[in-house]
């Protein structure tokens, strides 16, 4: 007897449980004015012969009172259309109860006929070349998915993510490294009805970094992050030559420009701005903006190497320049006074800086004056660099009594150079220069006896002086060189 009672109790309890299963109300949407459609999923366990109906209730306030709209007697039905829905209420609230054999289920979820509410965006943040978008779940219980919108001139849907509690999306098709990207989100219900998107879009922070290639100053400029309740601060971070990013300062949220001065000597700097939300310290990262601070290499040395008078009174000016220097142009300067040199030529450096360089001064008046020469180099920043100076020799000759010719010359002068001796040359009737004597560097005059020359040779005798000297450069190996004076003739 007890077993029969137990069976009956078990059977009735099971039947009661079946009767208590409500439908899963999925969505309620206004189709037209005064027409509202409900859709639901029927319970997995059916009432069978005891099914009496799905009772649809409606109210103009979520707290009621609720009134019966209709009773659907077909157990397989999963939709209902209310053709007499009120049009005066801001929202209508519906739920459904299942009735079996005189017993009713619990109520289904209560849904309104308003499209699902857009979720509140938490933040958007740049992550490499992508953008992270996060949000809070929609407050509408009918939400089953979210549509992500990006502003490409106007807001366009870029993807749909499913799950009412899904709150993250990674946009891999945006361009946050070249512009600020703006996003918003809309909720979708199970009937594929899309609610309005959030009007408070959020945008990424786009950072630009511009440097003066001639200084270590970098100007950082970024757009404001929008539609947080408030921004506490912007944090600025820097990476030097590929190291980890390090915080270096904060700025007020009203400030979106900052000038950074590098003192570390790093060549490559990358920057990141982080917007920090007031209260919970949520951050939004900008793109990373990088600059190269590699200013032109200054020359470590520039030396005048030689100034020698060549044929027709021209001057060959030779100079040495550090080939690793980042130079743009040369200016050749000349004067009779070492304190007032003037530029006589300008030319750009088209094929890289060369170690040995030569300039021919074709307008030098070498018969009347000795000349100082030097080179001035400039880099792309307009910074000048000066070579050392060199001074040509000026030879004077005059006849004296007793068939003597008196020669006198100005000393050969070159920075970092030492004259070893002077060679005195005389040109023979065949036009060949002949060495007639060698004098110590302390001498600057010589008397040449011409009485033993033939009458033809005595009629016009020409001389020139050769300086033999050694260069002792501070940074590079020295060398031994020679330079000539002008040619001077005695009638």
C-alpha cells in the first residue's frame, strides 16, 4: 500500500513539475502601430493531453496590473501577435504562463516591446595594429548578440558577436596607427531585431610624434578620449632604442600637446599615451608613435692639407674631411687676411663625404699676394664646421749688381704642419725646372749668382720655391707633402 501511495505522489510531483515549466519568452517587438509580436521557446517537457493553454498577460507598467490578452490553446504554438496593443503607453510589458490540468507554471521572463537597449561602452584601446572594444552587458534581458559599429565617415556595422554576456571585441581591420577610430554598439534580440546604437561613441587616442631632426626635441600631439564620465589624467610613456616602455610624466586631461626633450642619447624613441579614467583607473592606450633622433654626425676632423700654386697662377687647395660626417655642402673661403675670409665657391656633397678633397682656385692673383684658404662644411641643420687654414707662399725676385738675382718669399704656413726645408728652383732654357739649392725652414730669402749663365739664360730667369713639410694631424696619421710658390721671373 505504501508503494502505491509513493508512486502516486511521485507521479503527481512529476506532473506538477511539468506543469510548472514556463515558456522561454525570447522577444517582444512592435511590428506596426498597435501590433506587438511575441516569440518564445516551448518547454522541453510538454503537458500532453492535460495542456489547457498559454496565457498571455500585458501591462503598461512593469509592476502591473497585468491583464490577460489571450489564451493560446495549441501547445505547439511559439508566437503570438497582439493586434490590440495600446499605443499610448511608452512601453508594454508581457509575460506568458503555461496552464496544464488546472495548474499553472511560473511566469516567463517579463519583456517589454521596446527594442533592446544599447550596452554602455567600457573603453576602447589600441593594441598594436588592432583595437580592443569592451562594454557592459545590455540591461535588456532579450539581448542575445551585439553589433559593433565603426565610424568610417558614418557608423557602419563591422561585425556581430553573440552572447548576452559577451563584452569584448577585437577589431583587426581598423587603422588606429594612422587615425583615431570611433566605435559604438547596438543590442540584438533573439528575433534579430536590432536596438538603437549607443549615441555615446568612444574613440581611440591617436598620437603623433614630430621631431626637429637637428635637435632632441619631440612634439607629442594627440586627440582627447571622449565619453567617459571623466578622465583623471593622461600618462605619457617612452621606449628608448627598443627598451620597455617607461612612464615619464602625466598631464592634465585638458592638455593634448607635450614637448619631450631627450637627454639619454638614444637614437630611436617611441611614445604611448594612456588615458586614465577617474575612479577605477581603467586605461585606454594610444597607438605608438616613433621618431628617429639621429642628428647628422659632425665631422671629427677637417684639415687643410695643401695650398700649392700650379700652372697659370692657379691654386690647388687640398683638404681632408672625416668621411663618416653627415655633411650637406662645402664652402671654400679665401683671403689675404686670416681674420676676414670670404666664400669663393659653394657646392653640395652629392656622392658622400670623401676623405681627400681638392678645389682649384682659377682666379687667384698669386703674383701679388699670398692667400689663406679653408673649407667650411655644413650639415642638413645648417651647422657650420671649419677646417684648419693654410697660406700660400708669395715669391718676389729682383736683379742686383754683379749678375745677382735676389729672391724673397713669404713662409709657407699650415696648421698642424711643420716646414722641413725649402727647395729653390730655376727654369732652364728648355723649360725644365732645376733644383739650385736647398735651404733650412728658417730661411726666406736667397741670392742667386747668374753670371755663369749664357747670355740667352741671363735675358729672362724664372724661379719658384718648394716647401717640403710634414703634417701631424691629431686624429689621423700624418704625412709628408710639398707645395709650390708662384713663378717669378727676372728680366
